[in-house]
């Protein structure tokens, strides 16, 4: 009987995969047999990840891409299809957050950058990939969102709005493309030990508050998100679509419990 987590022969594109959560997802998809496209703005950083995958017996290529540029996204799709024939797994992981503070204080430029990179680029890329994915018989779209999209925030409000939109994008793809055997889900991580969130977990005060409000009493690691991505991409997740899987050590539940005490 084949493994429920077997991805042999599948082609996976992972944006923002030169480090952090994206890197962990790319490496674990390859470990389970997928042929992986490693992509971010910096080709040399991507090549380091791809070389590591190949050294462990996996298959990986590098296609640099600036997600805010539509032509770069199209080139990412075109080069992948030219090299491997199509795309079975799309992981929209790349995102930006150049602003920390009340949403009302964000400039129009900051708003455009966050919404453009975190929402519009995913919308563009999914629309580029989905027709070909359907023609191959189906596939899996995974959008890395955030628990910020599930609750309000005094400091990350604009970022949270973009991440809530990503959850809705997954739900819409689920409904529109489900008849073509395409599944779409979001993953909502809590605080994970990555460079992207370094300002949060390196601050002793913020770190103590987050771990205090988290039942597991710690922050997460990139591999703990990668495991969910493997599940959603594989036969094990073949009846899961339109969902947001929260991976936060219990933070969104623990915070409510703390208020009740």
C-alpha cells in the first residue's frame, strides 16, 4: 500500500522558500518525493536550499521571483512548466510586513505594499497555476496565512487584514476549483522561530507574554508548519479543502482561557 504521505512524481512550487517556514516546507516536500521549485528574490540563497535538497537525494531547481512583480510570477510558472511539465502543489508562503503599529498610522504606500505582496500576488499566482493544475487532474494549493488573520491586533492590524484575506482566497479557490479536483487550504501559524518574526521572539517582554499565553509554553519551529504542508499536499489530506489549519501551540485558545481565569 502506498504511503499516505507519498509525493513521488509531484511538482511543488514554494514561494519565499530560501529560509524560515518556506525553506522547511520545500525541504520536507522534497523528502517525501516531490520535485521542488525553490523560489525567492535572491538566487544564491535559493541555490543553497536546492543544493541541500539534491545532496539528500531529492530533486530541486531554482527560479528567482519577486512576488510583487506579475511578470516574475508568470516566469516562475512558465519555467516550472517548461522544466517539469506542470505544477501539482502550490505553496504561497512569501509575504512582507514592513510596518508595526496602529493600522490608522500606516501610509498609503505601506498599505499597497502589504496588500500587494500578501494578497494580490497570491491571487495572481493562483490564477496563473490553477488552469494547468486542473488539466493535470487536480492538485493542492496551500496559502501560509497567520493567526493574525483570526483576531484583531493593535500593532499588526494591517498585516492581519492581509492574512484574513488569504484565508478567504483559499476558501474561494476551494469552491471554484473543487469540481476540478483542486483542494485549497490555508495554514495559520502562531509565533514561529524565523527571521521574519525575529522582532517578536527576540524581545524578552514580547516573548514572555506570548509563551505565557500559549498552553505549550513555547513558540513554534518551522518544521512544525512544514508537517502540515506535507499533509495538505499528500493523499493524507485528499478530503481536506477550504480550511484554515491553526498551528499555534494553543495560543488562540489559551489567550481566551487566560481572560476567563
